[in-house]
C-alpha cells in the first residue's frame, strides 16, 4: 500500500507541474500512467471516472481524486489530490506575481498569443484519447462527433449534450 501511495504522489506531483493550459491537458499522460504503466484500471474504467468527474460539480480535475480513491481508498484520494493540486497551485501563485511585474512588456502579449494554439492542441489530444477509450461502437463515435460539433458551433450548454449522450447510451442503440 505504501508503494502505491508513493507512486500516486509521484505521478500526480509530476502531472501537476505539466498541466500547462488547464487540467485536461494532462489527461493523455494520466491515462497512460494509470492504465498502461501501472495497470490500476482498464481504459474504459478511466473514461467512466473521467465522465463522472465532468458531470459532477466541483473542480475540473475531480478525476484525480476519483482515481486516487479507486486505487487506494481514502489515503489514495488524499495523496493524489494533494500531489496534483499542491505543486501547481504554488507555481501558479509565483508565476502570477512574476507575470504581473511584466504586464506592460510587449513580449508578454506575444507569449500569450503563442500559447493559445499549444493549449488548444493539447486539449484536443486529451479529447481524442478519452474518445478512443470510451467509444467502442459506431453510435458512440457518432454521438461524440455530433456532440463535439454542437459544442463547438453552438451555445448549447454541455450538460444538455451530456444528457443527450446518456439517453442514447441508455437506449442501447448501436450495441448490437
């Protein structure tokens, strides 16, 4: 159990410092570590925990807490959460102070604009990873595609898209 807790702390501590551009940017590496490297759960279960975390109110990366709980109970939940949210919070506070000092510098605007496509690419990779792990039928792929297009092109609230996808899944349509 101690080795598992140490592994959780190391993995999520490292991921904490890599979550550049938002928490979802680390999903591919989190999934690789949890599923492929440590074999704590299959990809489908990781996707289910991610979906549950996204549907629940609270932090965007509640999946970290759920993974910790799944792997090592209360202690795992605590270790994973502190390891993920502690280091990045400290770095963010320090970076914000430094960033504020340079608010009038022209290079700051250039850096901010350059980071937008990098962040968008990392988030897109995360979305693709979750889709590949959870979409096992043609209807699941179609549902994901339609929901992604609607989320991108309309102002439909994501919970309506989640509800629609859930209803399609509950019907069993496309499972045959």
